[in-house]
C-alpha cells in the first residue's frame, strides 16, 4: 500500500514528476471511491477523477496547507460531481460494483454484504440525495459545509438528509416485510 505524505505537496509545487505520480497512485482510489459511490457510473467516475486531478495539479498553488491535501482534492471532486449531476438531472444507472478495501471489518463476507447493502440502499435515492447523504454520513461533512458546497442553506442539507433517511427506512421496512 502506498502511503501519502503531505510533504509531497511542496515537491509537486516545484514540479517534481515523481511526486505527481505518487500523488495519483496513492490518492486516486480514495477519490474514485467517493465519486463512484455518488454517481454510480464507472465511465462518468473515471472522467470526473481525471478532471479532478488535472484541475488539482493546475491549481496546486491555491492549496492551503491548513487542510489535508486529500480533503482539498475531494472538495474538487465533489464540485465536479455536482456539476455532472446538475448537467444530467436524471439518474445514472448502476454500471458495476466496486469494493472499498479500507473497511475495518476483517471478514470479506461481512465486507461484501455491507457493501451490497449500502449499494442497494443508495440506489433507492436520487443522485442529489445520494451525494448529500454520502457527504454527511460517509465523509462526515457538517450541514454548513455541505451548504457551502452545493450553494444552498444548511436547512436544505438537513431536509435532504432527513427525507432521504425516511425514504431508506420505508424501503428497508418494505423489503423486510416481503421476506417475512
């Protein structure tokens, strides 16, 4: 496993090619996972990932070391994902599954089951709802941070999370009833 070191940012700012390559190899899986779980389309996720790194490398001088580089990179990715969602304004079908290897659980069966459950639940909500849920639950953004990112109020984020969770609860209750 390749380890990220924030000191590599200064090497990238000096134009060191190996630092750029290391950055991409190390951080692209984490960024891709976040993008893919929101838009659920491999081709679109690949494009957003590529555009994210191009923008990040071009705007490297604007990076402030007060935040982690990965957080800054994910913010760029999320902005790009929002743009794609707004452009499409329709649900993008699930193309394939992707497993996140950073799970804390040891059992591959549990990881796979949890991952499939998450994918199943996230497929019930719209792209916009999935995006906000992902930021709030997985990335642990606050409602204020989400509001800034999507250019809405914090109450908009709270409302989306609340309605989406209610929708997921209803969906899971219906599924449980069917299997009884």
